[in-house]
């Protein structure tokens, strides 16, 4: 495989890593952890989750899947390059 494939995956990996970190930090704390230590425990508990929270969950899962695919793709690319002796 060409080297541009690896560079594309690396750029995509960096972008999805930053985006995944931001999306995870946007989630509301469920209580008890570090989020409650910094004031997240004072929020009122609502019976159901809003549409925005459900969409945030979907986006987080989607970005996580893309991130995981980049990791697997880079691993396979590296294995192919090592097997052919070009690395």
C-alpha cells in the first residue's frame, strides 16, 4: 500500500482522537466520579435523557468506531509493510 494511505490514517486518527476527547468531556456525569468532585454532582436529575444527549451518545459511538478503524487500518498497513520489507 502507498505511504499516503498511512498519512491519511494518521491525520484521521489525530482528528478523531481530539474529537472523541471533546465529545466524552461534553457528557453529563452520572455521579460519584471526578465529575461530581468538580461540581457535577449538584445538577438536578431528570427522569429521561434529552434528544441532545442521545445525539451526543450517537456521535461519540460513531467517532469511536472511526477511531478504532484507523487503529486497525494502521496496524494492518504496518504489518503489510513489515512483511514486504519496505519499512
